[in-house]
C-alpha cells in the first residue's frame, strides 16, 4: 500500500466584494463637484482682472493656471487660490476612494472616514478664504476707484460659501449613514 498524500485545501469563504453602491454614489458626487471650486477660482480671477484694468479685461481659461495681477496683498490671493486647489485635490481623493470602494469594504470605510475629515477642513477653509478675498477686494475699492466713485460688490465670498455648503453635503450624508448604523446597534459590514 502506497502512502498517498492528500492535498489539503483550506475551506475558503467567498471574497467579500466592495460597496458598489457607495462607490457609484461617491464617484458621481466627486465628478459633479469637481468643477465647483474651479468656478470660484474663475470668478476670483475675473474680479482681479476687472479691478486692476478699469473693468475692461475679463478672465479667460488661461487664468485658471496663471496668476493674474491682484489689487490686494498677494498673500490673500494665494491663500484663496491654494484652498481652491486643495478642494480640487479633495474631489480627486474622493474619486480614488470611490474606485477603492468597488474592491474592498474595509478600505472603503477607512478612506471615506479620511475624506469626511479632509472635506470638513477643506470646505471650512474655502469659505473663510473666499470671505477674506471678498473683504480684501472690497476694502481696496475706494483707493482704486477715486475717479468714478462706483461701489463694486464681490460675489466670490457668496460663491465660496455656496460651494463649501455643497461640498459638505456628501460628508454629512456619509456621517448620518454611519451613525445610523451605530444607533441601531449595527456596525457597517467590514470585510476584506
């Protein structure tokens, strides 16, 4: 009798798939939100050009990657521009989290938790930077417009607040869903 070795196979469970619904919704929100901060940047650059050229120039698409002449301290403009670019990077991070959500439940929850905190900070900074830009450009109006005495109103602050509010909607929904699971005594299913 020959000793036959039996190949032992470990019992395996089916590999848990990711959250397809979460991935699709995250991808949809990220792609829908991607142009919103760029609209704030475009409006900000448009107002800078109008304030420095007696209202004859308007922003073009080139000002999205070029810094126009600014009527306020350069630090205020660069702070607002940096927060807008950071908000774009936050939307790109959500696209990455959405793609990972299709593959891994554990990483989906972790990345969306990081996105929640990141988006909260970025949208608060965006609203504050847009408000500060508006304050700086309106404060400089009397010095620049000494001849015509026209009062200008900047819409960057309002637009930044609206974009920040829209940017906080999806993290709020994520938090409510997660806390809804916790309140019912359930934990979101986490697997590999």
